[in-house]
C-alpha cells in the first residue's frame, strides 16, 4: 500500500495550527461601532428575529454558514478514528466551502456514536446554521441520522459521503456513456462496497436508467438467498449468486469501487465489456491504481478519488455548490431533484470549452474526453453554473422560501 506520509512529507507542516480562523465582517474601531456590534444596538436585530425567525438569515451569519459535523466513525478510508482525529478532515471541508463557494463553515466534532443522541446534539445546535453537512459517519447509522435530521429540521441537511460521491460519479457516468455510445439501460454495473456512498451511488445510477446492478459487501455478493441482510442491503439483493468479483465482472460495463485499497488487480477487469468504466474511489488508495488498470485494459475510462490523476471524483465539485444553491433560495432541504440537477450541470459543464488559463495551470490542454469526464475543481464557472441549477431545482420542486 502507498505510504501517504512519504508521498506528502510537507503535510504536517501544512496542517500545523489548523487550517481555519474566524474573522470579523464588520469594523470595530470606534465607540459607536462597539455599541452597534453589541449592546445596546444588538437588541434591534434580536427583536426583529424574535418576531420573525426567518429574519435570522438576513441579520446574522446563518444565511451563509454551514456546520461540518462528524463523529469520526468512518473517516476517509481510515475507519473509526474517533471525533478528535477526524478534525483535520472537517477543517479541510470548511476550507473547501470557503474557497470554492465563499460559504463560511464551522467544523464540529461530536464525541457520540449513538445515533439518537447524535441527532439530538445536532438538533440542539442547528439554530446557529443555515445548513448541516454531515461527514464521515459510518453506515448504517448514517442513514438513520440523516433521515431523522432531514425530517426534523427546516434547513438543508446532507451526508456528503453518500450524496456528494454519488452525484459526481453520476456526472462522470453520464459523460462516459455518451463517449462510448452506450445506453444507461443496457449497462451492467458491479459495485464493490455496500456502505453509505455505495448505496447512494447505486440509487442515483438507477434513477439515471441503470437496471442491472451487482453489489458486493465484505461477505460476498448481495443476493436473495442470504439471511444476514439489513433493510438497506435488501434493496439491492439479486437472484444470481456470483462466487467472486471476477465472475461478476465478466461482461460488465462499470466497476464502482467504494471499498478498500488494492482490492482489484488487472486480471479482474480483463473480461469487462469494451470501454470499461472503472470508478475506483477508495481513499486515499483506490481499489486499483490507474496505471495498473491502463496496462490491463488500454480502453478503460478511469476515475478515482485522487487529485493527482485525471477524472477525480472529488466531492468538492458538489457540496459547496449544492449548499450555495440551497442557501441562495433559503431551501428547507436538499432533495433528489436538486442533487440530480447538480449532476447534470456538472456533466454539461465538462462538455463545454475549458477556459485557456485552466489548461495553462494544469500544463496540458483540457478537453472533454476519456481523461476529462468531469470539470476541474478549479473551473471558475462551477460556482454559478452548478449553484444556479440547484437553486432552480429547489424553486421548481417547491422547497425554496425565496425566488431565484
């Protein structure tokens, strides 16, 4: 397995002291400004918000503030590292919100594994925020936590590990299908992994038209003959009892990896259909490295979760703009139409001509194709293009409280 510390020796120095800070948005240099910022002037917005709670979006930071919340039970590909050890990841997420969508974010690490207690903690602090980004919470608890918070809060809530990965890989799939002249309804998709991201990816693929999905968990293929399946896994159970990944991959069009590092080798993908689509998204080390896949199948369309390879299924292409779109129309939730709108917007943007300065920055010409299925994370058009698509979907699906 790759030694990440050796590959990135400057990582600890980069993170020293943390990656975020709080800055005031208003001047505080005079006695008058002090009176406005705090007592007695602060009583004016307090009374306004007491009479109309929605005014908090206008007269506090609530309208541009998101909570990034985790208990550290499923941190990246590192497992249950705990609330404290996952803090660098949550700080990183807050930095991404600010950099890419100019949304302020607080990272909040909650030392609580019980789903019901975790929900109550989040609900108790929810008035502070305009949205809740759940992160790195293990399955199946994450499903219950998100479901309850969505039902019991009137602000956007999204578990990004599920839906961020799903909508961005969906955008890559939309464009891969177009490039290979295949059809969604004819694809055979093999999913290795049955956690939060795998479940959400499979659901969104089906909403795009995919019909044949074979999913594996740590005990093998998820089939109807098993008596150890929870309600989530039963949704994806099939009648065929494949003995191995390799058997299932014969004649497959898509391999979706959301499991663990170095699980797949070149021989495993040799009998996939022409132009196989391999989305190996275990982080920080994928199920199969791109160079290994390319040697085995030169016609492969490859994507990973890594920024040092083309076609990074990077959640930063989704969550900043989904929340920005939701916040700009004060949506009460993030629903399926909003997530699908983001996926289609990403796919569309990748097919447009890439700004010249972006190609210069990357040192190669970026053009729609096998190594450019989805936009670069640094495409300056993402902010408006995707967030507006999401906001429109919120308005059209009647979950907004403001017009676009």
